[in-house]
C-alpha cells in the first residue's frame, strides 16, 4: 500500500547492535523500534544505564514516518557540539526507515579524532547498524476493542492469529475485553469473522487509526 512504510522488525524490548573500533576508541551502536518520543527517550536511558562508565552515549531518534521531523531528538552527550547527535539524526532522517532510535556508545581509546573524524565515526556507526537492521512494512492500522463472553475466548484468539491482528491488552472480568491492532485493510474482515465465531454476541468498537 502507498501509505505503508518501513520500521525496525524488532520485538518490544529488543535491541539491535553493532560495534567498531576506530583509532583505539570502541564504538557501539544500539538501535530499537520506538513509535513515540517517550519510548525513544526511555530507550536512551536504558542504554545509558547499561553503559554507565562509557565516555559518551550520544543519541538520535526519529519516531514517526521516514523523513518527518515532528518527533525527533538528538544529543552530543559531551562530544563537541554538532559532531554526534545531529549527524546521527541526519542519517536516520534519510535512511527510509521510520520509528527508529539509535544510541552510539563510545569508550575513549586515547586518540582524538577531530571534529570531522567524530562526524564520520558517529554517522558511520549508525549506517553500520542500519546495514543489518531487520525491517518490515508498517501498514495503516486501527485499534479495536472487543468484549465477549469467556467461552468465546479461544475462538476469538484463533481468528486474531489467523488474520494477522495483534493483541495489545487483555482483561478478564465479567466478560473478556481485548484491545486489538488490526491492519486497516483487514478491519471489516476481522469484524465479520469475530461476529461469526461469537454468534453475534460480541461488542466491537474502533478507538483510533494510525
């Protein structure tokens, strides 16, 4: 579909990484799928915590469609101004992949790289990570909240799996309530299939589309 775009094909919490040694300094790039500013900033803090003794943890993220700038951020984290975060962000904005965050961790090896060398190093690490980053197409989707009797739960979950929808939340109360993310093009088909397996005894409402 024309409205689809590529995003990292990583499970929640998964990190893709690569590393390179440049003139004695060890550089590690860590990348993750981050669909909003909050998750991107949380990812940065997670990597900081994992590398507390690093010389720098420079970062950049683009948490929207590829090339858009509504949800971006970058930091040099102590490197000379403009030598790390902004160059990293430039790579992310032109890579054709959206909803992606990158942290480049540096352990200083004793040799100064100069401003040009730093820009090349930080951009190069992001490119290195992107070279092996698994990606997938993100299709426009809708969030559906479905409520049904407990006895229908196995049938509902089979429909969800068969039609490629994703269960985001489950609540087991007097009825079962599930929050589903469904590809927009599959919306009507999923609704119809769920109504059939529940013999019409299901309430479905749309919450939002993305």
